[in-house]
C-alpha cells in the first residue's frame, strides 16, 4: 500500500485490475468498479485465490481499510486474504473473528526464522553450507529476524565469509541501516523518532527509566505505542510495570544515529547511570557501570566496578567485569587498588601468572603508599598464590606469613582466605600444619556464612590433605558439600574444578561409572567457559 491507496476508489481500481485475470466473468464489474460489483465477480471463482495485501499500516484509519474489513466479513468461500502489517488492526470484532477461525494471527515470534529454517535458506537460496557454529552466530546476531538473516547471507556470499558479513551488518551506508532508515525510522513522527533514538542506549527499557532519561512523563504511552506497532521492541515477562528491549540490530542502528551528537550521547548515558545507580540492585548497578563507561566518566565507574567484583566473581561472570577494567585509565586503577587486586586474582585463575604478578606488585606498591594494610595483606596473599603455583613454596609461605601480620584483626573472612592459601603452600612440606590451617579457615567461613569461601576451603582440604592421607570417604563428603554450595551460587567456573577433583577421587575409589559421568559434566562446563586447564 501507498498513501494514495487510502482513497477507496483508487484502491478498488487497482485491485480490480489485479484480479481481472482470475475472474471467470468480468462483465459483472461496472465501468467505475465498486465494492459490490467486485464482490459479485469474486463469487464466481472456480478455484482458491490468495490475495496478499502488504504494508496495511499505511491505510489504517482510512475508508480503504474499512472496505477491507467488509471484504473479510463477506469473503467469498474461495477467496483468502493475507494482510501484512507492522501492527494489529484495531477492529473491535478481531477476537470473535479469531475464535470463529476466520482470522489467524502470525506475530513477530512466529515469523522469526528458527535455526533449521535459516540453514535451509542458506543452502537452497544462496548455495551456502554453513557450519553449526556459523549458524549459531547467525541466529545470535539476527535473533531470526528474516530480513537481517537474508542480508547477512547475501553479504556473506559476496564477501566469501559469514563471520565478516555479521561483523559489518550494521555498517553505515550498508543495506540494513538503509532499510531501517527508509522503511522504519523515517516513517515515524519526529517526536517518536527522537524517543527511539535516545532510548536506544538502554539495555532494558522501563517507563520510569525512560522518563528519567528524557525528563518526560509520558514514556509508558510511547513504549506501548512502539510495542503495538512492532517497531522491534520486545516485552520481557508479563509483570507490571512493563519491561522492554530493542532488537539488538535496531538498537545498534539507532545508537549510530545518536553518536552523531557526541554531547547528547554522553549526557544521556550520564542520566541513565545516575538513575540506575540509585536503584542499588545488582542488575541496575551493572547497567550503571556500562553507562558511566560510555559517558567516559571513569571516576564514577571505578567505585562501582570495585564494588561488583566479588558478586560477579561468585556468579561466573568475571569476563564482563574484566572488560570494564580494560576501559579504565591507569591513574584511575591506581586510585582503586581493590580493582587491581581482583584483577590479579582473576589472572591467577586463568593461569596468566606473569600478568598476575605484575598486577599484584602494582597493587602492593599502591597499598604501601596509601597505608592500606588490608589491601597490602590481600596483595601479598595473591602474590603468594602465584609463587605457590610456580612451585616456589618457601617464597609463597613468606608472602602468606607477612600477609597475616598486616591483616587487621577484625577481617575474619580475609584471615580465613589467607589460612586457606597458607595451607596450600604448607601441604607440600607439612601436612599436619596444612590440616590445622584448613580446619581454622573452614570454621571461620562457616561461622561467617561465606558459602563461596567455605566451598573453596572444602575443595582444597579434600584434595591436599584428605586425599593425600588416604581419607577417601572424608574427601568425598567435603567435595560433595562444596559442589552443592557452588551450585547454589551458580558458580560454574569453580563447580567444574570441584567435579574434576571428585571424578579423580571416585576413580581412585573404583567407582568408574560415577567418575566418568562427573568428568563429562566438568568437561562440558570447561568447554563452555573456555577453561583450557579443565580441557587438559
């Protein structure tokens, strides 16, 4: 449909011309075709005929659409209508038409390609045999949106590389931005275009957040309209107030437009960050960090990054946290040694020990300069872990011992963590001392209610003391309790280590079937998390 089709006389002339080749008796159509004469002619159809009408949203609220409604109500038995539109018509009788089977709705979720459909399109229409990994990347990038899938495959055909095509899908001047600009954005009123552009920076849209971002009061009304008109806005859940998100490709397109105004880009990110930080829940604080970084307000981002380190570590989402730290200038990192300490700990866990020692030595220097004894103790503890991993046990024990000396008396959890790492180093030379240190650490973690710390101590106690001294049942009980705690915390990173140790123990106990199953689970987790040491 085009704008001129809002005139029913114009529409009927074009429709009659299109239908004439399929009508057995065109004499029933008057010289100036009307609705009744066309309907009479359609009654003579000898076989089924499908009439497809596209872009129906152009003629909503016009006499032409009223005419189409009448045609649907008085449809000849052999005529079938397919109406394509960005949004649903506001017909009062739509529910009744659906319940009688006269109308079937296919909405965005049903129109998305599923993986098999996307693969078939690649093979049948583009002659491309894409791998499962490529198919997964295609579906993740496009979320099954048909036009985006087609444009990506077309670009891959010319570039000879699907990965490259997906990376450049949103390039300015490319086919997808051109489509979104001409077919979607420019068709909206100016005020709604600005709303779409400015709210595109939000990963999750709620009325209150949008109102705060744009300093308006009618965000809920605008979001409802955008959702009704299917402008690539998806509702999340069924709760109230409603929560939405944009299709990622549409959001990237809109953000490209917003970036053209650098001042507004930073202003909006600042407003979003301020609002989200006030909410003070985990999800909001994580989003606030993203917005402070986008606004290049590093001094506002850094305290939140330091604050979120522990919770993101426990939930196995530390990769995202490390990405945040990569944006911080060196001077900002020096102002927040807690970030350096957490980063060093992560580098140890990912076996990047040289990097870890450099990071931790820097943290140690900063903490000594600032007189931060708790931070200094933590830096020495992690440095000791590096030396222990290198097999330099005496240097490790020296670091742990000094760390205990600097630790304030009220830092019980830190003391337990230190005792745990000290015991690891002692286990190489003195199992009795190691057992005492582990047992004290275990008691403190249990009293403090630190599930992660307790699970870590139990894992180490099982592997470094019980197992070495042949106390297999005690080792198994400790590992099984640690696994339950890691599962409660949803920490798949540490759970994979725990399952690997349990599988090894069960092998020694002769329980090969259980050992094999746990080893498979650990290997699957390790591969998902790209933990090369688990794979080995």
